[in-house]
């Protein structure tokens, strides 16, 4: 006896007549879509969110080292002051500023403003430019004040 299933309209039909996975239409994916600013902004939002989550572990490690005494704190600060540590801090700073700008962008969207495609693209680019400029300013100030001496 053949198995009977219901289709989307509720009518019964033979399961052997059902579509096989190979005959179903595929969902579009990154290789099919033309890249545009809002797509990049969405992807960056997810990446920076994960980065900031991992950055919380770095901050927790810093707090633990601070509470553990002078020697663990100095070792942790040496690690953060290494070229790799500075690169990670640069990435975290960039992630923070992008996520901040993206959050403001989405607050505006939640108010029902800026949702037309052209303005959404412009605000996506503005968030990216802001993040890069703010990160450059923070590290520029760190360089000028000597906070990066011995590293660069």
C-alpha cells in the first residue's frame, strides 16, 4: 500500500509522486547574489558580534589578571602589548565601532526611517566608513601619546 502525504493545499497524493530533494528549487546563496552594501553590513554585523563576544573573554582575562596580582597582570599586559595582541585589539576596536554604528542604524530602522534601498545602502557604507575612521583615530591617538611605543 503506497504511503500518502498531504501537499501544501491539503490534498492527498502518493508519496512516490512527491518532489525529490534534487528536483526542488535551490535557495539563492552568496554565489548567486550581487554583493551590495546592505548585504556586507549584515554579514559584518554577525562577524563583529561574534568578535565582540570573544573580546569579552579577553576583558574577563584582563580582570582576572588584575585581581591575581602584579605578576599575572604584567604577563597579561605583555601578551596584549605584543604585535599579535595589538592586532587583536585593533580588530576588537573596529568591531566595537562597527557594531555601535550598526546598532544606531537599526534603531533608525526600528523607527520606520531609512528603509528605502538607496538610503539603506548609504547608511551601511557610512557605518563601515565610521568604524574605520574611528578605529584609525583611536590608534592614531595611541600612537601619538606613546601607548604603542616599542610595538610599531
